[in-house]
C-alpha cells in the first residue's frame, strides 16, 4: 500500500508533478502503468473502475486491465494518441535498427559507391 504519496516527473513549462505511482511500460514507450490499489488512493473519483473500462481526464486516458491480468493494473496514455491507442500498439513487435528504411537505404548507397 502507498503510505505517503511522493511526486516526481516535473514538467519544466507548467510545473505539473506526476504522482510516483506511474511506471514506464517496458514494451510500449507511450504507455504508463500503475497498480490498481495505488491508483485508487491517488484518483479516488475512479475507485470503482471496472475491468476493461476506460476513463479520461483533461490530458490522459486510463484503462483498468481486463480479466487476463485480473484487473490488477491501470494503464495510462496521452489523449493525443487517441482512445484506442492501447489496442493498436500494445502487441507491436520490436523493430531492430536493420528493420528501419534509413538503414536499408544506407546499405544500398554503400554498395553503389563500391
């Protein structure tokens, strides 16, 4: 349980401080996650969030994970990315440097120069 809420991630422009409950998601850079128990303490207005349900505030969307994760986590992403962002990028495969068009073009250019 979260005893005392510390703040981190301070915006240099407006001074907004992000609650410490949010962690960067390992596989998707634009998605943060938190344990639902911690989320309930920081956001009491959504303490009854159902599994799979999406809610929003002025900047972000929040979604409680579904039955697969027993609703243990809440995911957060920016509104700029759209409401269905978690569906489109959640299982995106990792792209290595060799998969990007720039590196392929560079290899072709090097072959032509030789």
